[in-house]
């Protein structure tokens, strides 16, 4: 029998309350991961900023500390399954629980498909897809033990649409979409929700680095944007808060698009 369809007093006030929660953000040393880390900390979340780039992770931690938030850094290569599981156990031991995981670590490389280097293909798939999967296994395992948690995978407009010179990236982000759906299906009745965020082309170090090699991909995307501007990392914070919070209790297995209408064009 379902619960009474009533709204208790002050129910809405607590829907977005993240205070006291613990989040692990991979790729938290720059770009989207850094913005989401800072946003969570502003709402009282203890953030573990995980990255291979320790100077970047420390910069994010320092920003959080300067704003009065709480964060610590952790060196993590998400392509190393053993490191993912080791960090999960460390965070559980230090904090007692893990409430939120954001899989933001990722990279891209531009090349025509017929010439795409094997080493670059392997690197992109390992980092973007296997890294996401390994972290879901490791930190999701802690959440399954708790019977509660929210995982947020950074997908892409490229999870749903194609553009040139990005075949490995598109394959990886299409995989992230399906991993998100598969884990959501397997874990929902065990208390763990798995969703994603699908950004448009963003102002980020990754975008700038890829553009320095070739502008073909970016030019293709920009020509199809409804508005001629890139997204800002901070514009993902609201969606990341929603998906981490109790406000999204019935949301799992979805990628919430933050694409400024790109997929409607």
C-alpha cells in the first residue's frame, strides 16, 4: 500500500539539503569536477577531490577552504581498479559513509577515424569508460553496503549525437550512458541511484586542449548550437546538486542534459 499522498510540513525545505554528506569527485582538480566540488562544499558537503593532477586537486581544495568549506585531496588514477577500491575503503574508514560519487575524470583526442592512433583510442576508452566503471564498482560497493547513495556520471551530448574527429570520445560517452542505465537497473532496489549529466560544449581545460589540436569538432558543434556560447562549469552545479539530493529520489537511469537545447536542433 502506498504512503498517503500528503505533503508534510517543511517537506520541501529539506529536499536539497546536502549538509553532512560525503562526496568523492574524480577529476576534481579542474574543469567540471572542480566546479561541482566547490558547489557541493558550499552546501556543507565534505568533498574528497580525487585526481591524478595533485596540484590541481590542491588548488580546488584551497578554494573550498578559502570559502569556508571542507575538502581533502586524494591521488587517484581511475584506470587503476586497485586504486579505486583502495580509495573507497580509505574514505569509508575515515568518514564512515560515502553518499555521492561524481565521475568527472575524462579526456578527449581529435583525429579522423581512419587515422585514429591505437594508443590514443585505448587511453580515451580506459579513462572515460573503464575509469567510470571501476569507480562505480568501488564506491558503489560502499553505497550498496549502506543501501543508500547517488552516483553521477559525466556523459555528453556525444552520448546521443555524433560529430567529426571524435570517434573514441563518442564511443566512450555512449558507453557511459549505457553503464549508467545498466547500473541503475541493477542497483535501484538496493538503494543506489545512478544518473548522469550531459553537458554541451564547455569552457574547460579539456575543451581548450582538444581545440589546440583541431577546431573541426568544436566548429561542427558550435554551428549547431541554438545560442553561440559555450557552457560554464558552474552551470552544472544545480543539476549535480539535484541528482545528489533527496529531491531526485525517483530519478535513476537518466542523463540530465545541460546542453542549452543542443539535442532539440
